[in-house]
C-alpha cells in the first residue's frame, strides 16, 4: 500500500478540466512527447509537456478536454517550461491514456 496522505494534503492538489488548444512537436524531449497548450477558462492558459505519442496523434488531441494538476510550480523540461501536469493512466508499456470527464464541462472546473 502507498503511504497515506491526509485529507488536507489532498485538498492542496488543484485538479481542473482544460481543453487542449494547441499541440506542437517536442523533438528536444528525452522521451517522445508533445508540447500542449491548454485552456482552463478563468484559471488561464497553461502549457504542459506530455508523453502521449504512443496512443495519440496531434489531431486526436486538439479540442480534447482533459484533467490536469494546475498548481504545481513550473518545471523546466529541456527547452520548455511546463506549467501543469496532464493526468493519465500509465500502461504496462509506458503508454498514457488520458483522464477525461464523462461529459463536456466548463474549462477550469475543479475535480473533487
């Protein structure tokens, strides 16, 4: 079992729904990845590096609503500053299946 966290710790993690509005190649990344730009509505536009190339083509991602952690500090990844962490289920081969809401929701909606 993983180390338990308190409810207060969980409440510090701000997860929100955002729509992918741009997908760019990221050839400088150590592992194949895309540079994503996401619209979180009133919470702003944020960018993320995401290793999604095994299951998704750029055209698949454009316009997709996903779930991301939006209150991590920015992280330098190669030549790119990542501002949020797009969430997904990690498969046995390292492939990532993105987390999404069942229905379209307002960008910036908090995950609870």
